[in-house]
């Protein structure tokens, strides 16, 4: 289990998924994992396999998207020599290779209706027949885990996915929420990826001191919406480590530009003190803070700071004068 990625995260959603993984690992029931691209569907599939009684047997992973039907059938079920032009010898399929273990079928929503029928038949009796073989069927003992980033029920509604197959696969559903709905996982994931890339560097013979992440950079990472989910976060950290050039800390400038542009949210509520407040002074105070932050972030570049605040550069300069700040930069 050494190189199996753990489910990193502290959100309630992550904890619930951990519990579902434990539960699924204790049975042979089929699991259907859903969630957007990059949310960790493969991580979950691997954890279920490696924590199950099948851990010492193979986990065979296949991607159902983009494989033409004929090839997918022969890869899954195997083929006999001469069954098609390139079939020079008998070949065992993925389901036989996974015997005693688990098959993880990714992007199941992309399977053609013809393949769906073949799969359904296998699920009903656990028997496979190699392509081109007239009679011989073999029984295999394979646990089936599937995943999709599509809304399968919508495909069922449009007739593109067989309803009977859907219910057969969806015995234990595991739904992974997008990263933007569990942002509290971000700091831990960032640390996990920093450790991972450092360990990779160390084993490549380049040891570097541990890196930390500047608070401001964390704020941007938390503000961003992560359409590519955890995979995108991992790539951003890998890139930041690569371009950081030996400084002890990852700064906002080390992050991809779209993340630099993500605006950290202001506190969502401002409480009114018991004795009231001086509204003009309060607003002036907030204005001063935001102007200072925008200048900090842009290294004092007034043009870019003005852009961040959606102001004309001349307006920002006037405000700076008013704040007695013309000397800052
Ligand atoms: N909770 C997590 N803890 C640690 N690493 C994670 C976690 N979730 C995802 N990752 C990492 O993020 C990357 C993407 O995860 P994974 O491949 O499992 O996503 P996926 O949902 O299968 O994506 P796709 O739909 O594109 O196939 C992987 O490198 C994985 O190790
Ligand atoms: Mg995947």
C-alpha cells in the first residue's frame, strides 16, 4: 500500500468519502464513482481495491473512452487467434487478467450501447467469452468499480445509457464534490503536493529545503474556483515548485496567472459595533487597506494595482495623494 495515494482532506465531504471507501472495501459490491474531472475518482477506486481482501490480486484499470468497440470487446474479453486480422495468437482479456482482483472501468458513460449489452451480460453471469470463440466460456471472479464525470442518469433519460446497466453498476454510489465546494481541503492538499514533489526531487538526487507557502498565496489558492479540481491544484503546485528558484517560500507570483487574478474574498459580514461607527472613516479605512494590498501584490506597480481595483490609474494616484501615500512608491 506504500505508493497508494491517500485521500487527503479534512472537509466533511472528504470524511464521508473515507467512510464510504471503508464500507466499499469490506464488500464485493459494485461501486459507481462520479464527479468532475480531476476530483480524485481514480484515487478512490485504488483505495477501495487496496483496502479490500483483493489487495494482493491485480487492479486492472481501463479507460472506456475513445476505444473503438471491436478493440474494447477484444481487450475486455480477450480473443482467439484468427478472430480478426491482427489476432495472431490467443490473448487473455483484461477481465481474465483481473481475476481474483478488481477492474476499474473509467469513463463508463462513453461506452457504446453495444458494449453496454456485452458488459451487462458479463455482470449477470460472471462469464466471459473471448472474441471469435464459438463455445468456450470462462468464469472469472472480478470486482467491478466504474467511474464517470458525466451525469449518467441524464444519459439514461436520453436513452444513451442502459437503465438496467446503470442500476447494476450503481450499487454503492460515491459522489466526489468539486474542490470549490470543499475549499477547506486546499491547505492540506497543497502541503501534500509540496511533500510529494520534494520527495521526488530528493529521490532524483536534488535535495531542497522544505518550502512553505506565503499566506497571501494561500488566500489566492482558496479564492480560485478550480475548474480542473485537485489535478489542476497539483499542477499549479508542481509548477510553483519548479519556478520558485530556491527561495524558501512560494509567493503569489509563483502561481499561474489565473490564480493570481482570483480575488480573495473580503469578510462576508461586517458587524456593527454596539456604539455605532463613523461610516465615512470606516469606508476610508477599508479603502486604504485594499489600496495597500493591491500595491503590495503588484510590487508597487500602480497601473496593475489600479486594474485590480477596477480604477483608472489617475484615480488611484489621486486617492494615494489623498491618503498621504504619494511617497509609498
Ligand atoms: N483527496 C486527494 N488527496 C490526494 N491527492 C488527490 C486527491 N484527489 C485527487 N488527487 C490527485 O489529483 C490528481 C487527479 O486525481 P484522479 O486522477 O483520481 O482524478 P479523476 O477524478 O480520476 O480525474 P478524471 O476525471 O480526469 O479522470 C491525481 O494526481 C491524484 O493523485
Ligand atoms: Mg480518472
